C-alpha cells in the first residue's frame, strides 16, 4: 500500500474510533446485521417460525404489520383490523434476534399544511410504534422512499404555486418534530432506523452558500426530507437513536468507499443539520451501511458486474462488503434482497450464507480481510462491456455537410433554418437498455457541419410544459438537476478518452467540462453558441460548436467522432438517448459514431 494511502486509511480508522466515543460507545461497539427485503415477514409468520429463523446469521430483522405501514396517509388505519398481528407480536419468543424493527413507509396522500391530515398521520405513526413496543423491538424503521405520491418533492406539492420552498421547509420541520414526539410516546428509547438520511445529500452538504444550496435543494426529489429530519432531531429525547442507512453502499467495491461514506455521514452531513441540532446529531445519529444481495450475488436481470463473475467470486464480493460494512458502521448494517427468501430458503445463492458467517468471524477475531476486489471487478466490468456492445451493437449516423453556398443555421433556438428543413433526423431516442417500452415524450436531433463548426439541433416534445424543471443560475451550475439535454463528443473514436460533455437546460444555461478518465475539468469553457426556445408542447436547443473546441482540426468527409445526445425529463424522470445507455448518460463505451459526409 502506498504510504499516502496508508496514512489516509489510518486517519479514517481513527475517525471511526473517535465517532464511536462521540456517540458514547468508547468500548468496541457490538455490530448488528439486520435482514430486510421482499421476504419481509409479518408478525404472525415470525411468531410461528422464530426458532428456525434465528438459525440465520443475523442479529435482527425488519417486520411489516399489514395495512398500517403507509403512515403518510390522510386516513386513519384501524387497530382492530390488525388485532391478530398485535397478538402475534406479544407471542414472539426472541432469542438470538435482539434488534428488531417494524417498518413504516412514506408514500403519501397527506397535505403538509392540513392539521386534519396530520391527525391521521400521527395516529398511523403511533400504531406502528405501538406494534414495535408490543413486539419488544428496538424501534421502527422509516423508509423515506415514496412508493407512490412523493411527499418530499416541493414542486409537486399541493400549494407549491402559493407557498415558497422556505414555508414548506418550516412546515416539514414542524411535522418532523410531531412525528418524533408520537414515536416517543410509545417508545421513549426507540432506535429509528432509516435507509438513508443525510448520506443522500453529501454533495449539497458541502455547499457553503446556503441560499444557493436551498435553491438547488428545492428542485430535488427529496427536497423536504432534510427539514423533516431536522424536525425529528428537534424533538428527539436523549435516549433516542436515529440511524443513517446509507443505501448507496449497495454498490461499493472497495474499502475506501465505506470509509469515505462513514466520514460523509459523520462530518459532511453536519452541513445539512441546523446549528442548534449539531451536538445532538453527533451524539444520537449513528452511521449504518447497506448490503444488496441481488446486486452482489448476480440475481438481478440487468447486466451488472456480478453477472460476469463466478459464484465463488460473487461470494468473495459479498464477504468483502459484509466485512467492510460492519467495520465502518456505528452499530447496524442492513441487508436487502428481492429475488430470494431467507425464511423459506427460496433461491438462496451458493456461498451467500458462508460469506456472511466468514466476514463476521474474521471481524470478531480482529483478522484483516486479506484481499480486495479490484482485479475481480475490473475483469467483470470488461466482460460486461464486451457483452453489452455485442448485444446492442454500435449506433452510427452520417452527418451531412452544408452545401456550397448554403447559409449556416442562425443559432436562436428556432429550428426553421433551411438546413434543418433538409437534414434528416437521427434515429429516435430510446430508454436505457434495462427499461421496457417507448418514451412518453419523443426527442429529435439533427446534425450538420461546415469547416468551422459542428451544428446540432434538438427538439424535445413535452406534453407538460408547465411542469418543466429549470435549475441553475449560471454557467457550470447544476443544470442537470432539472430538465436538460446532454451532449458528448470524443475525437478518440476507439478509446473515447478524453471526451467533452455539454449539458443545456430549457433556459439555455449550460454546464460543460472535458473528461479525462475519472477526472472532470470544468475549466473547459470554449466559446460556442447555444440558444433555446419554448413552444406550446416542446422546447428546443440549438448549438454551433467550433471544431477546435472538440480537438478536431480540418474536418472533412470521412472524419469520425464518437458522440451521444441524451435527455432527462423531470419530474417524470424519463431518461432517453440516441445511442442506448445502460445505467447513466456518462458511458463512453455506449457513444455512437458520427461520420462526416
């Protein structure tokens, strides 16, 4: 290990130890592995099967009480309807499973400003907390992901046209305090386990301009969640513990990612905490990590790395992530699955349970893991890339030259120039390879060139123009958080490195950078023309990009460049592109090839 990396690792380890003392755990913390997934059991099942269930290598599980979990409802759930499950909770004879939870969900039919709705919400929260108390659980699990109407997205709220984001933040904070109070009425010493908290906002937490941060936050999917969490902290008694589950650790491949996320939750996350709650945050918020069985053990249908590993390599990856997840958590690591069932042994992957046991034994004995995943993951990604390219092929297009004497397009966003009338569109945009069906809103792109410039015209059909999300306040601001188009160009047709990346939103604001491998150079600010326009059911982007800005000199017939054009719709969250992408726009190996004619 290089000396500098060794120092960084040791500092991170020291940070873990310091954080443990900050939370009052100056003795080595006892780590707990908690199971959750589509096999989530109800209390009746647990009561009948607990002895067999406790043979699994966990310290607890998450249960769902049917019909009461959707707490953000404007209807009161009935305790009588789940009387049988409450009785089952009393009957569970826990032994090895010491840390168990009842789950609550955030899909919403409530109005933040309706006291009548919130009387129902608090009733429902109280039912879940009561269930956890009756079942002698550690507390409740709150899944903030909205499987339905989103309570966190400010532009979607009922009064967004009359109430400011700041007013909604104040209200969400008040409701967060009420939410916490109601839990404490049943369980004053509850652990409230979340699947993610401020770990989701580590980028925004680094933004020191609070006005700019709120402007950015106001457009995000989880815009109101930080205010709600601050409200929970406002009301939290000194015996309450809240966990940040760091769901993004599903996909980690090396130890440094786990250490970095621990630091982000422990320190960077303070940027999202109001000053009066920071001491409480340090003392009562614990850092957790997550494990995704399907992703690590090749159970997902998509073409991810594990699909190109042997069963033995998948088991090594899982053991690696269990080890480092436990190592870098304050107490809890939660394990999630969809395609398998721990409790009836359905579709249990080969080597999975052994990987969990092995990692826990190594950690308990203080032994190093002894390997990393770099070579295995690198080989798997190479195989995945090769398969994808073989399956999807390479998109190609001819780019016509302006005819001799033909006038270049006027860059004004109005695509009525003669050249755009004669140039054919590229093939239609398509969704990611892992998404079925056609896009709701079509996107058309036309491209032409002369010796000075590459010209691009994009027309984005939009049936909901009044819902356009416009984010950004200047060049290189975060325009990608809203409706936008991405353009990628690389003169290195084989390597696709370096490449140039331009993002434009419907207001004509742009973000641009030159990418070299994993390094993003935002100082790349060439002098190119861009303009946009909006119609009744569409918006357009028009560009003239000098060839020299793309590192191409003397373009002529036969010159090639790797390219892609992509589009993001918000809040519909429809992602499409000319050349098919797999899981994100910034995929150089999925760029198509344009040939100048």
